[in-house]
């Protein structure tokens, strides 16, 4: 089963890699400018371990409870793999201390209050600074999280003043049921404005399985790929019994 699963993941990775390569070429960008996060949410640690065998060591999760356990399991399965874990889902302040125990980067910081909770948790845990991205709202839907674009500068300035966080850039999720291109264009403009005051905030995390080409066209430096790599839940390894799907 593991050999078959590894072969399926390898084929999927080859296909996604070709998409990213072609998108970079079309945009006149170097392939090295765009990194790929493998979104392993709802998939078992065994899948994450196989992805590290294939050279993918940037792994992303969207639920703290699942991610903490999975990160520990992957560390046991592949103790020599230099895995970097990314939190990409909405995060409640009361989960901050738990998240900083496993995450190397949090891409979904959308409020000063959440940034403050993460900063406090980092200092309490005595760990190195936590890389964070501010999540921008590019569709105006409060239910989907994200900081309104006019408030990004205030949030970024707060993060820059903390002792436990390091501002790395901006993240956003494309609007549902609409052409993502205009939204990604607005995001790119907002990220450029933010970099004027925070030149170190070079990351632009945008694009998933269905829209990574448009995101790369508009300057994304990080695409978050789930379904295109791991498949739907019916294709996941049988070791996982939890419902849901990757994006």
C-alpha cells in the first residue's frame, strides 16, 4: 500500500510541478521564486512522511488539534527530515500557545489581538521568533477570515514591534465563485504597499490547487496545494478515518 501511495503522490507531484513551472514561465518568472506548501489537512502522517521522501518538506495544516499530533508522528516516522510546518487555517487566540509548539510559520494572522496572543505564547514557550504572515481579506467576507486591506498596515506595524514574531509577508484566500484574478491583483498591490514600510515582508502566499496559475501571474511566492497533490478523501490512505478534504 505504501509503495502504491508513494507512486501516486510522485505522479501528482510531477503534474503539479509542471503546472507551477509553466505558470512561472508564462509570467516571466524563475521557478525558484515560488515555493510549494503541501496541504496535508485530513490526510495521515504516513502521507506527509511520503511527501518528505519526495522532497517536499514545507507542510501545511489548518487545524491545531490535528496538526500537533501529526507533526509529532511525522517526526517519529522521518526523524531526519527537515520539515517546516505552516499553519494556514483560521486560528482562535486560545489556541496560540498550542500552535507555537509545532508551527514554524503562521500564515493566518488577521488581527492585532491574535498577533498579541501569538507573541505572548512565543515568549512564554521560550522558542525562537515565529514567522508570521498577515492574512488579508480580498473578498470582504468576515466569515472567511482576513484583515481588511485598509487595516493591513496597522496590523503589520504591530507585528513588527513585537519581540516574538517576525513579519514575513501577506497571505490570502481567493473569493468563492468568482474569477480570482482581480482579487489576486488587489492582493499584490496591497503586498507591495506593505513592503514599502516592511521590506523584509517579501512572501506573498496565494493560490491553491484550482487557481495557482493566476496567483503566480500576480506575484505569488508561495502556493498552497492539497487536492492536486493528495487527491480527494476517497484517494487518501486508509489509515485516516477523519472526514474532509484538502484544497
